[in-house]
C-alpha cells in the first residue's frame, strides 16, 4: 500500500507534466490579441476536470473512450468502473456502507467523480476544499492531491484521523515557487 502512494503521486505529476506544452511560438497579431478561431472541425482528445481522477480511476483500455465521452454521459458509462477501481484500491471502502470524510459511500463518491468536470460556485468561495466548501472551484494553492487522497484512503475520519494516514497525504504542502499576483498567476518555470 505504501508504494501505491508513490505510484499515485508519480502518475499524477507525469499526467500534469505531459499536459503542459512547450509551445512558445505564439505571436499575437499586431494591435493585440484576437479572438480564438473556432472554425473547422474539432475532436476532443483529452479530459482532466479534476487532477488525477482520470489517471487513477479509468482503466487503461478505456482511457481513450473516457477522454472522448462528453461529461453528461460519463457517469452512466464509467461510474461502475470507478467504483470497482476505488474499492480495489482503497481498504477504507472494504466494508459495505463505509464512507469517506464527506459521508459518501463508494457508489456516491464515484458517482461524483465519474463526471470529470471542475465545478465552480458562482456565489461562494472558490476552493477544491477549504474545510467547509467542497468542489466549488479550485485555487492554485489548493492541495488537491492531498484532498483526493484523504477522500480515497482517509475513511470516515479522514480529516482528523485518517484510517490510512500514510496514504492520505502527499506531503507536498506548497508550490516550490510563489505564484504570481497577476495574470497568468502561475509560478515562473524553473
């Protein structure tokens, strides 16, 4: 189980790294940026509403199908796969009726996760989890992977006394560089 934490962290970091582009050849038109050109035919190739969810819960042979499925159809198509993989991965859901720190059973939790979108509250704080609000958006400083690990491995008391504490924290509490105070807000590259 200890190795699962490391594998989970490496896969999440690799997925984030692969998702980044080094394309710096963009030159805005004179007179300022123009609106994006949406003419033509586009095909959805990837999807990552919540970090690591696709990477962890979608089985390898279903990744392409998941990435191309529109969010409104993902729950019906993938919730049972998510539940099977969650129950196989986490001993915190070993018994029927086990819940996580949000009080969600494996079926309820994977029902939430299978629709892989980042929800945004229009009238509340923007946060992945701040102790009160859950999945109302995401700040750059939110410790998303630790929150996900708590909900996967922490059990009912995950926020205060996780059932599997060694698996419930990635031990990365902050970015290694400060975020910017203005757009694009991301920290500069190394």
